[in-house]
C-alpha cells in the first residue's frame, strides 16, 4: 500500500487556499440570496397550483378563449398564457403602464421559460404547474419575450413580444374585448 507523502507542504497549502476560495464563493452566494430575499422581496411562490397539461385546451383557466390580458374588478390586470413547443399563446402580450400586472402561465408539454427582455421578469413554465408573478411597467414600449429554457430542436425559434401601452389606451382596448393580446 502506498502512503501519500505530504513532506512538501506546497500541495497542502494549495489545497488549503483552494478550500478557502470555495468557502468564500459559498458565503458570497448565500449573501446574495439573502440580500435578494430580504431587500428585493424575492421569494419562491407561497403556494403550489397545479393544472393538467393534457386538458388545458378543453376547459378551465388556460382554455384558449381565456388567454391574454384581462382587467380585474379591482383594476389590476391578469395575463394568462401558455408555452408549448415552439411558441407562446398568445405570441404577443399587451400590458398597461402604471398598473399591477399578474402573469399566470403554464406549459402544455415540456419545461419552457418566460423572460421579458430588459426586466427582471423571469419564470419557468413547468407542465402541471401554474407559474405566477406580479410586475409593474413604468414606460410604454415593446420588448422581446424569448423562451429561455432549452426545450428541444425548435427552441431558438420560440419568441414572443410584449407591448406595454399607456394605461388609458389599454382601458379603451379592454372596453371592446374581454381578453386582449397584440397578435395580428
Ligand atoms: Cu420553449
């Protein structure tokens, strides 16, 4: 049996330094997570909502006629959409400025991602589960909405758009239709 020799302390010291670096990285990551949780209020969803991906199109919250943006009785806006290989429905989401917006989404097949370019809005869409996130938009404009989870061969073609419109313009559009989107 061979015994490892540590007569030359160099290896020991290098090992020790590397261990310290690893611990420092861990401490930094825990610090960042703690800061995000306490200061930015970044928390996991407080409850789990499930849905059946096989029957999404047949009824319930995510039936096609219920997708898009809707004004709630309290004046907030709920946006419902689904991700599937390889598109979002609706593929263009319209939201108002200066209004609390809640996104509610799920996947019809595999895991997809929902991200709005230039914001910190980022959700995973997992089949069987409802992902929900609150947001608020200050300035009108148009943003890209790529799928950011690799979801198989057509992944890079999976893009949507988000149109942020003035609150009053949104209210006018919503007076005409029950569910809004900017799909032409
Ligand atoms: Cu995808």
